[in-house]
C-alpha cells in the first residue's frame, strides 16, 4: 500500500496549515474556545470554503475526497492548530447519512458548513458503552415521540442538527438490539439544552428531550438495528 500523500492532499494540508496559522492562531483559538459559542464561526466558514469539510466525503456525495487519508490530513492540520471547530461532528453525522444513503440535501449543508451537527449518544449511566441507550422513541400514529436525556454532547448547545440514539425495542437499556438513530433539529419543540464550558476550551451540553415529535423522515436506517450504523459512523 502506498502511504505517500497525493499532490492534492499535500496542497490541502499546506492550505489548511497556512490558513489556521494566519487566521486562527493560538490567541484566536483560545478566545474562540472560551466564547459562548465555543468555536469561531469565521474560522468554521473558512474551513468549509477551503474544502476541509468536503475532504471528509466522497465526490459522489458532493465532497472532495472521503478516503481515510483525506480525513487524516484534515484532522492532522486541525490537531496541529488545536482547533475547536465542530469538524468531528460533521464527520460522524455525515458518515451516518452516507451509510444509509439518506437526505443528500442535509449532507450538502454539512459540506458547505451551513449546518453545525453533532451526535447525542452518551448518557449518565452509560459508562461510554456504545450499546447503552435508555432514551426512548415510541411510535404513536405517524410520529415518533422522543423522551430522555443525553450527557456531554460536544457543541450540543450550538448544533443545528443532533444525531440521537434512542431505544425503540430491546428488553434492557444495554441490549445491543432495539436501537434506532434519529436526526433531530437542535431547536425542535421539546429539546432543552444546557451548555457547559470544557476545561480545555469549547463547549458541551446536557440535552433533554421531552415529548419531541418526529416524523419518519427523521429516522436513519432500520428500526431496532441502529447499533451497526452507530458503530460505523463513530468508527467504534
């Protein structure tokens, strides 16, 4: 296997490194990390315009790359600059959309940076187990009704879109079967978000869902079989 970066990847790396060094230096980074938003929206839009978000996804989905090497180049540059912009959330939510071939318009908004997305999965009693989901989604007529709580959701108080894991079946909260994924607008009625600063800068949120009504277009993948999709999206 050839581990040498292509010319396009080297150009992307050079461009991102220069941009982050000049426009998002360490003082700008610290100010953004301590801000109410937890990141710098100007830097975020610049990353989108330079193709950093597009590099996370294949051309067939409106991106510019999508291979593991492309993703690695982007995150190497972000890591060097200690960037706090919500690129990881874009990658995770975008991978979930790609995996089930759903909502191309939503993916387009991730690529161009107009939608800030994150995943809301961890729960207070979950102990970081991917299959632990106590948040419930019940089918009522033509709608799903979501109730529960998610903890330490990165950029959760700023995200326009939340990828939420919920239990639609299974006998226990830690059953691997019975998990379904839903796309929930951050401003949907019944969504309450309490933001918190992180020790190293940036923000997380505690997110509570109280009788949040979703139509079936909000569901990603098959009912009760969301764990493999969640594993793929998060690289578990």
